C-alpha cells in the first residue's frame, strides 16, 4: 500500500471509530482521491494545460434500520461531520433493507490486478502527443479544420473501511489521447474523432495512428445523403454497440428492477438474446479498465453470467437491492460520494464467428451506423429512437455516407434479432463487437 493510501486508510478508520462512539450502530467510510494532468491543442497551438487533485470522503452511518450518508472534502473536521451524520440517521425513515454487507462475505482487499502504472508523463510530453495526433489528422486529404486534440494522464483511488472489519485500498492509472477534425466546407462540413484510453502508458496507440484514423473517418463522411424512409437491416459500429450493451446493463440493474422501471423486470430466466450470445461480467481481469479487487462494500466479485446462451440469469446487485429483491448480493456494488449502488465491471459479449466485412457482406441494402444523436432509449418500455449517421450498405459493401436519419425500434425485438461479428476490442469496460440489429424503421426523406 502506498503512503497516500495508508494516510487515507487512517482517516477512514478514525471516521468509523468516531461514528461508533457518537451513537452509530454500524458505519462505513470511503475516501476517494483523483489527480490528473491534461493538455489540449488546436491548429498547432497549445490552448490549455491543466492539473487537478481532489480527495473526498463519504461516511455512511446506521442507527438501527435508519441510515444517512454525508460527504465532504478530507480537510473537513471529523467531529462535526460525524455528529451531523448520526443526527441525520436518527431522524431518517426506517429502511428495512439498509445495512452493511455480511461480514462473512468480506474479502482481503489486497489483490494486485496490475491496474496502476507509476509512469510520470511530463506536461511537455502530453502537449507533444496532442500536437502529433492533430498534425496526423490534418495531413489526411480532405481535412479542412480541427476541433482540437488532447492528451491526459491521471490516477484515481478508493479507500474503504467498514465497522464490520473490512479495510482495503485500490488505485488505478489512466492515460488517454484524442483528436477531432473537420472535413468539407460551409454547410457540408463533417466532423469525426478517434481516441485511445489505457491503464498503462506503454499500451497507448501512437498519437500519429490515432490522428490518422480520425482524419480518415472524417474525410469519408463528406457529401452525406439521405435514404428513403422505410425498414432496413441496421449494423452498429463497435463504438455504438457498447451503448446497446449499456442499455442491457441499465435494464438488469437491481435498483431498476426493485423500482419496477425496467423493460426486463419480468424476464429473469427468459430468453432476451439469441441462443448463441452470452454476456459475462468479469471483475478480476488483469490490466482491464473495469476491474476491481473488491466492490464498493468490500466483497470480492467472481465471474458472473448475466446472460447465458441468450437467457437472462442475473441482476446486478449490491446488498440493499439484493435484500429488497429477496436475493443475495453478487458483489456488484459501486461507491461514490452519494452512496452505494449496483454496477457492472468488465462486461464481455460472446463474439460471433463472422468478420465485420462478412456481416456487412450479408446485406444487399441496409445501413451501417457509426454515430448516434440524442438519448432516445426508454428503459422502462424498451422503445428506442435515435438520430443516426453512417453509411449505406449496397450489395454487401459500404458505399455513400448518410446522415439526418432517425432509427427506431424496441430493444426487446432488437436484442432477439442480434447477429454479432468477431471484432472484440478489450480496451473498454464493455467489450462488444460489430452488431447486426435486424430490421429497424428508418426515417429519412
């Protein structure tokens, strides 16, 4: 454990001790820290360099079945903060599901998943990377302007202590590079971007490669057309596919199930995806962005099948939502300054057997979507309507760019019609391939 974690662990332990002496029956304390440095450039000039650091704490106290949470900066005086939390808990309504995790489930927080890279990246190196990415993007024929480029480096950490005996710390590093450019002129201008984000600095894609991809993506968008309104098979680019999986995760979140606000609330044990598709949550993978040695309540999660051979098998649960649903937590609690809630870690979708080119090649006329606009997914009903742009598929090939479209359907039908390619990208906490979503309604001209 590093010196910063040890110092914050001591602070969390003092919070717990003070809370118990002040009348709390149980308590847990989380201290969250983050630091970051970034540089942004545009048109070959530095726009800004920034650095920030923060250390915040969240104390949750229980008085019987009453609970209260307070948050503050770590410089806040402990005594008055704890007194306020206990006083709030005493006048709060009873919550029959409130409580800490079962002590028998608590783990030893010391598990190295290789989530921290101590590399110190000078601000000058961040500036150089941003400039290199932008230069490479602007060198692509057809690029006429820049939306800017950036690079960043930072760390985040969590220290968690509970009155039931858990004490643990975890930290992770993060490095990123991004660039956005413009092609075309006047009302025909088109914009696109590319980026990379990694836990380890040495894993980052070269800035020039990121810039080149951004430039090429943008240049291909020039001269978009509209398609006739109708029904088309629709393929989602992986950066859009991750959002579809995100909708599934939102719909199987235990908090949504307990509130009855999910279109999947009655589907446990039923088929929601094709029989050849599974989704697994894996919190203990090494060097992966969603990994965590323990969850927000001090429990170590195991591999969890969310959907198995198309059948819904598990909700995402923390202790409180599990109790409300008459179940047991599966260690999917996340922690923030506002409290505890369920969330996934590394979500991996079973890949298909065909390449993206083969998936596209199976369609005589359809749409390949690589950008969505708006937040038109209703997770209560499953209704889905989004602004979209991408490319027309004709005779199994991508042809002209298309834009100013609206695609619509219902997630229940879209998910059952899925066909997946084999192009998994493990850089992200949601690992999802190119997706064919079947036939959707498209509003065009």
